[in-house]
């Protein structure tokens, strides 16, 4: 847990710069995952991608605690990457 606490402390130091980069990165990744979901015609996966990506964006925009922001960011990146890998090889 020390690694995550260090990430949260570093996030607080440069909160707005980090938020800008994280929102941009995970939104682009979510958009690519949504494109693959639409290409395969799977609305459940599309909804999952949208919910996870928008939840992360909402945490950043609402300026939630650093740990909540980082947790949803990491969750968004991991879920979107898994979906991308699965849909790419289908």
C-alpha cells in the first residue's frame, strides 16, 4: 500500500497538471475501446467502457480525494486495456 500512498502524495503536489494528462490519456484509451466495441456490435462492452471512463472523468472534474481519483484512473486504464486486447483478437 505504500506505493499507492506515494502516488497519491505525488498526485497532490501537481494535481491539475496530472489531472490534465490523466483525463486526456484515459479518455483517448476509452474512445479506442468504444470504437472496437461498436465495431463488434457489443453494446454491453460499449456501456462498460463508457461507465468506467466517465466515472474516472467525473472523479477528476469533481476534484475528489487523490486516492479516489487514482483508483478510478487505474481501474479505467486496466478495464479498457483488457477490453481492447479481447476485442482486438476476436
